C-alpha cells in the first residue's frame, strides 16, 4: 500500500503529461465538436445550427460517394494482407535460395518515397507516353489509349492498386519477422 506522500508524488509527476494531453488532444476535440454545431461565416459571428451541419453532410451526394470510395480502399487491405502473408510464408521456407535478395526486392516499393512512386506510376499510366497504355493497345486489348485518371471508376481502382503495391511490403515485413521469431522447437517435423 502506498503512502499518501507517494500518491501525491505520483500525481505530481503525472500532472505535466495530463496537462499536455488535455491541451493538445481534448481541448481541440471539444472545440471541434462545438464548432461543428455552429454556422461559421468567413466574416461575422457564428450562429447556432445544432445538428444541421451533420444532416446536410449526410444528405449530400458526395458523402455516400466518399463512403463507397473509403470502403473500396479499406477492403483492398485484405488483398494486401493476403499477398503479404503468401509472400512471407514462401520466403520463410527453408528451400528458398537467396533470401536476402528476395526480401530486398520485395521491399523496394515500400522504400521508395511516395513522390517518386507517384511520378513513376503517373508516367507509366500516361495515355500518350506510358508503357501500360502502349502495351494494352499494341496487344489489341484496347483500341485506343486509356485515360486512367480521367474517368472516376478507373481512378479509384488505380489509386487503390498503387497504394496496395506501395504498402504491402510493410505487412510482409511484419509477418516475416513474426514467423522468424518463432523458435524452431515449436514446429512439428
């Protein structure tokens, strides 16, 4: 059992952390909720609107479009996880040769800065100069070059694909390191 002096000392040491969290987390959170219940013009005083902002937001067409796009993007993580799991299990096998080389090759897309990844994919998907559109028309899959980012449906799927290609190695690395941390004595022979 702690004495009153120890409890007071613990509270004193925790006070800066609690004050920091209140100032940087809770005050903006409460202020954001309070502001969302008002109409804030550029000039002038805010007026009380209640839940009117929320109902207008939910009734807007772009709300459901953004929910759908978010769900598509979120569901892509399932495929990223499946790809990472398969790759980690394959690379964890004993008969695989050149493991460091394969691991390094799989991590290239995650190691590249996002700006570079975006520039590479933007160039590859360009309808005039990009190799993807070129090969699709050369192989007779499409008659004309595809403008991937001009059409909404294509853009959503392409962005999801690029994000998956960029970030699946992170899941791969975590799964592989978890597999490698299992002692050999736990495996059945």
